[in-house]
């Protein structure tokens, strides 16, 4: 009788593994017809002669408020030419990215049968890093000039913590985040805990739709930053609880613990410079994971659950 609990746990583990394997097989069977459309290449080769054909093929890329003379100036602009040259040189092939995007879309189709594969179009955007990926129901735009590598000279003058995400490995992660924002119910976010749990939902969404990416990649951490967060999880949680920050509506808390930054701001000299940013997101992720482990809730149901429901029923205990 003494070994029964361990036998039962082993049975549950094997059952879970079998379910995961069956799910993975079902997802793998899904067919996705995907072609990444290289508008960036087409525009780099545009001339006055073929511009009308280019506009006919990509009408949504040419707002009507600009006439042909504007686009011809863009084609001849030396900065635009340099952007195009560097982008095409870096992305001679997108085979790896295409495979990852296809995997993302398979997972989205599995969880959301209504999902329709969009037209994926690559472009340049004068390094508009605030809009690296734009997702609509029918089109997904990817600005390749924001993924040339964190050390590329185009990014001089941009803060280092932002440049860290300007790598091609981040493309499918950014796409997953944009889709998360489309599928997750947008609760009012006035308190720190609201931002934490919303961020936790986004990261858990990534767990489900891009399981082939590491946890560090999902939250845009280095391996060392993720290990720091794990090692200090109990301290971070106690800091939030003891200072009554979880239910605070102080708008400054998002910049301290949710948004991208050089580091999180505990206002403690011995901690701040060592800590990674987004620790509120990290803890929110652990809360959501705990909620899913301790409640009979489907993935789709989670996306519509209120922040209070998740927080009150997560039974979250930080690792020590």
C-alpha cells in the first residue's frame, strides 16, 4: 500500500504524456497552405515601368493618398535602397521562419478551428520597431528590417534592451504575441495584478501555440535572465505582497515590472541592476500556469476568465 501513491502519480504522468503525444500528432496532421510573400524583395526591384503591376498585386501596400511620384521617390531614396539591400542580404531564405510560422498556424487552427491562414507578407518599415508585426484576419505583415540582428548598424541609438529582440528567431514569437492579443478577452487592467495576469495569459498562449520555442524566447529573456527570475521567484512574490502592490492602481508599476526596460525597479540597489525586466509578467505567467494545473479549465476557457477568478483559484505558491 505504501507504494500506491507513487504508482498512481506515475500512471497520471504517463496518461498526461500520452494525451500530449496524441495532441501533437493531431496538430501535425493539420494542413496549412503557406507562402511567405516577399514584398520587400519586389519593392527593392521596382521601377517606373513595373510599378503599376506591383500596385495591382499589393494594393493595400500603396495608400491612395500618395500618388505614383511619391512611390518613385521612395524607390530611388538612398536610405530605402540601403534598407532593402541589407534586408534582402540578411534574408536570402526564410525556410526556417516559414516552417515555424506554419507550426504556429497549425496550433492556432487546432485550438481555434475558425482560424483562417492569412497571407503573410514581408516588408520594410524604416525600422519601425513598435510595429514589427501587424496581424489582421486576412493579412500578416512582418517588417524584416526590424530583425536584422541586435548588433546591426541600423539600430544604433536604439536602447540595448530593445535591440535584444531584433533577431530573426523572434519573428514567430512576435507573431504569437499579436495573435494572443486577438484571442484573449481584454479585461480592464487598472491594477498591477490585472497587468500581471493578462501578461501571464499571453505567455501561456505562447506555451500552447509555439511550444517549439524556449521559455526564455517566449518572454524575451536570455537564459541567465530566466534563471535569475526562477531563483528569485519567492523574493519577487513576497516583495509584491508585503508592499501591497498587487491590487495597487499606481500607473508607475507597469513601467517598473511589466513593460520592457533595462531592468525591473525594486528601488533596491543590490537588486535592480541584477534583475531582468518584466518580472511582473514572469510572475503572472506562473500564476496562470498554476491556475491551469489546479482547475478543470480548457485553454480557450482560460482566455475569457476574469483576472480575479484566476488569481483567487490559482493556488499559486512561488518556487523556493
